[in-house]
């Protein structure tokens, strides 16, 4: 799931600009066990801690919450403006995530403003199998996914 600040209450407005993303994230977090290990950068950890705190009792199984997102340069209105490489980068990253074998080009991720620290750490978990994709969209020109793996 993405570590987007719009998911935090202090960034809420009168209208929820990420209602679909929020619902997908909360559903995915509710699916996790009580023993949640977060793989994320500092911003992602802050968002993950909030979302995990929103959920009551969960099933008893150790689980991982991986926080990251694709490029932030998918359109002219994106935070990083348009970079022609963004769509191909996100397509490749998304395909590797769906397959449960994340592959990250860290240098290109940095150039495209993708938050991939948590995603890169997923490789330590081994082959995760095929993902269930709950959300795949690029509001604001930033690629977000919410996916689940069960192994």
C-alpha cells in the first residue's frame, strides 16, 4: 500500500480525495494478523501505524505491511511533473509485484520519485506467489497499489 499523507487524519479535508484508496488500504490492513511487521520508509511507517491503529482485532498470524508506491511523475500535474519513463517503470514494477517477486531499479525509482524502500525489502521474504490486487490507480499522477499475498 502507498504511504500517502492523504490517508492521515491531519491531512483530511471536507471531501476525501482518496476515498477508494483509503477503503482498499483499510480492507487490506484489516486482513493482516496482529503481529504486523512494517517494511517502509519513515513516511510510510507513519501512515502504516495510523492505519493499523484504525483496525480492531485481527486474525492471529504474523504478517507484513509493505508500504511504497510507484512513480510520482505520471502526468503534467504530478508532483514531479511528467517523465516519459514513468509508465514503463510502473508497469514493470507492478508486474513484478503481481507475480510476488518484486524487482526494483533503485536508481530509476529515485529519479521518478518512487517510494520503494519497503518494496525492495520484500525480496527477503522469498517468492510470495500471485498477488490479489485491491487497488491500482494513479490519482494525482502518482502510481498506487494495494495488494495482498498469502503464503
